[in-house]
């Protein structure tokens, strides 16, 4: 099966045990929250292009990532994206083909990764969620695993990588949001807000952006504040 090709398994081992430890001081918490079987949606904040390979390498089960279509126009990136079984999506409106692709992956039990903001933030603070993640979650009726990346915006600034001294980076995984709780939200935009609140609750206060008040008042994740 393409999603489980041997070349990726080998590359993931090398990334986890050699490449990532050489480049950054990586902290990963909450791996026990990742479902061991069945489909789920991994939903994360997005402040660096490095969030994508980190999600693919560090989750116990690699998700098929949704990425904006213009990434396929950049040098070398299409090779990595196609190898990783990524799904292109058009920005700025509902992309029915991308939604069908997400439905197809999840219906086959393949985890699916998405960045609800739809684009990277330049400051490292959360931006507003797009309704797409809520729509996919409500249609698929699978758990949504909230993920917070902390410090990745400090690695790639502009067009330059900064690996010296090794920056501190964290990937914090929260408890899954079950389909029944998402269904109570009703509408895709409300489900997306719920997902973003759970992501915000995993971030340090200064990184919660427009979800700062929601995270403080509405979080039920049980995660303490994290600083890296």
C-alpha cells in the first residue's frame, strides 16, 4: 500500500533518531493520545513549513497531509509531497476535490493531517480557523487529535534556516475530540472553532493569538501551559 511504503518507514526512522536530534532540541508530549488504529484527523497550528515534515515524521502513524496547491509548483517539494501521499487544496474557497480526497483517505482508515488556519502565521500566534477542517470532521465522524507546534517559527525565518544554536521545539498532542462532541457543535465553522480552542489550550499563552480568551475559558484538554 502506497501509504505504508518501506522507503518512508526508513526515512522516518532516520528523521526521528538522527536528523531531528542533530538539528533541534525536540520535545514530544502526548503520543498516548494518538489512536493506534482507525482513521483520525491530526489538526495543528501552522507557523513554519517545517510543521509538515515534523508531523509526518513524529506521529506514530503517518497522516496524509493536506497542503495548498501552490506548494506543488516549488522546486523539489512535489517529490516530497507526492512521496508522502499529500493532498493539494485550493486556497480561498471550498475545494470539493480536496474534500472528496480527505473523505476517501479517512474512509480507508488512513489518518489525515490538516492545518485549520489554511496558511502559515508569521508571528507564531494562532490565526482564525477555516471551516474546512470542521466540514471534514463532521462528514468523516472520526476523532480529531489537536496538535500544537511550539518554536518552529524560529527555525525557518524568511528563506534562511537557523539551526545554531539548536533551537528548542515542541510538538504537544492533546486528547482526541470525539465525533459526538464535534457533532454537538452542529455547523462546520463551530466545529472548527472547537478544534482551534483545543489547539490553543496546548500552546503557551503568548502563542494563542485570537483564541487566547477562548482557550482560557473553554479548554477541557487538561494540559498545562507549555514553554519551550
